[in-house]
């Protein structure tokens, strides 16, 4: 089996850990010669994700191709798919998800619960008559907290987003949940346990994942059903990260979907029978899905660059963190650290979820990602 991966970031890197074990030949495309996955692929193509020739160099050499990032030229992918090349999830799914407004409209049309949203022709007039708070989102290109602005009052309008956007109701939520959903080529669906996402207030980026989520069984089951319905509505193949709000009034609403392995599923490397990366490979390659059973409660923490970090990464407290029982460290091999950039993650396993959380707090205090102050 020959697998092409468009994008060579940390998700591709972690997929490659599994393709090597499964004996799958890989070709990876990324614009950076120092991309995290560059030195793990059987073949690496350095090129733009918007260059049709570079994309064809990967897709044309592969039995099936997939992604580790959404920001790819879908028109080029559609041309190749129409020529008989297999790309999963399909370029049509990727295009639908790339436009977050279109994604919301598709989910709403499928009868899934989503926050109320609107894309007014006159944003200024809309903002003049609409009560606060509300949320503004970029239609294209947002990720890791970028492309989202919470407008709590008129004083926040000076920092509102520019470019194509839409507005959503502000959800007063008690928790942000996530479900990793796998769907194979035949439409079989399998999901991992519902997890809880905790965000860094400063960077508005996911900081901690708690598995399983601290919700009752009825809420977890409702979230699972909604997440599986969302992926089925998209007709997606592969692993999808479905993010949801648990509102204080009891509603569970779909926030957004990622058509690939997701940060909220990294804990599965240590804590599940089949991790999300192997599951994605199985799904797109046409292999049987593996068990998504949780072997142990787990807490995952993103290793983010400190707020003033720059230059080459320095992992302070590395050895001390390794001494924490049940802890595993994953570094992504990025050559440059920036404020709040994802440089790696740690996972802590414990039979008791609260004990795992306590250990995670200790590890967070020990392990910091600083920089040399200059690149390299």
C-alpha cells in the first residue's frame, strides 16, 4: 500500500509512526524542508499545498492520499479525483469543511444542533442593532484559536475580524466536548469516548484533554450520537474530530469538525487499543477499523511555547517531567518555537481520572518550552 499525506506537520509525523509498523510506503508533501514529518516519510516532496503540480506528484504516486491539514487547494484535488485517483476524505468533504459558514449550513440542513448563526450582507448594520455578547468567526483559514473573536460589548468592535466572516450566538457552556469518529469506506462508524477540552484563556487554544469527559453517561451518549450523525452527514471517510458545546441549559451543539486526526485524540496513542492515527490509516486504506476501547483514563496536555519564546526550542524540566508516573512525552521536532505554538504534548495515564489530572498539573509546572532567542 502506498499512502500520500498532504501536509507534513505533527499529525503526519504521528501517522508515520504507524505506517512504518504497518509496512505502508509513504510520500509526504510540505512547503518546509524541516517539517516534522519530513525525515520519517519514505519519500518527501518539498512544495506548496496550493501547487497543483506538487499535489499531483504525491497523489499520482499513491494508492490513496489523505491530509494532515485542511488548507490545501481543493480544486487541484477535485481534478485528480475526477481522473480516478483516490483521495480520502474526498475533496468535496474537505471543501465543505474549509468554509466554516458552509460547514454550519450543511450541518443545520442535516438536522444537527448548531449555534444560531448568520452572515449578514451589512455587518456594520448588523452589529449596530444586535445585542452582545456574540461570536465572530472567519469563514476561511482559522485554526488553533485564530479566526475567532468573542465580542462581549461595543468596546470589542475595534478588534473584530476582517475579511469574510459570519456571526454566531454566544454559548454559555459548562464544558467543551470532543468526539473522535472513524468512518470506513463502507460507511461503518466507530467512535472513541467523549473527551473534555480545556482551553488556555490567553491564547484561546486547547490546552488540556480529559478522557473520559467529566459528564454523566446520558450526556456522553447524546454527544456520541450527534458526533456520529455529523460525520455521516458529511459522508466522510477517515477519522474526524467533532468539537461540541455542552450548554448550561443542557443543549449539545456542534461547534466545528476537522477532517483528520485531531488534537483532542492524541491521548489515544497510549490510552486506546487502536490510536486515532492508525485508525485513520485503516479507514482511508480500506482496512478493517480497530477497537476504539479506552484502556485507561488519561489526561493530555499540549506543550505550548511560552509567551515570550523565540528561536530554537529549549525544553526546561524535561528529565523531571519524565519522572512523573504514567507520563509519556511526544515532541514534534519543530525547529523554531513561537509564543503558544504547539511543540509537543504529554499524556498521563492513571486508573483514577482525578489522580491523572493531579499528575498533569505537576507535569505542567515542571515542563516549559522556552527558546534560545534566535532561530536555530
